[in-house]
């Protein structure tokens, strides 16, 4: 296990978060940690529960690889990489 420094770009707000995390953390665990530390909201402005995706890609790039249950290491994320936090649309 290695600790890596990554940049998270929140696409909905254009906020940038620089964090140091273990490369074994999953995308879902990273989102939960961001919520726990007040970096992401647990609910949307309308009061509904918020859902997020971590995307391996660059700011302004369309697409990319979703990192949900994969560890950052397994997804090929390296020290210094930038990831995108995108609000996940849930259709009912």
C-alpha cells in the first residue's frame, strides 16, 4: 500500500480538492470520506440524497473510467493524477 497525492475536480461546482489517500481506497470509500470530512454534501439542494461517481479522466474531458468498487491502484491511478467527481443521475 502506498499513499498517493491526487487532485479531485468537482465538476458540478468547479471546486478542486487535493488529497493524500492510500492507493488501496475504492472510489466509493473515497466519496464517503469526502462526505464525512465535509468536502461533499450528503444531499442535493432539493433535499434528496446525493450520489457521486469518481471518474479517472482530466478536467474538461468527456467520458473516462468510473472508479466505484475498484481501488485507485487497480484503476491505474498514480501519484499526481487528477480525478473527476461527478454527480450521479439516478433515474426512478
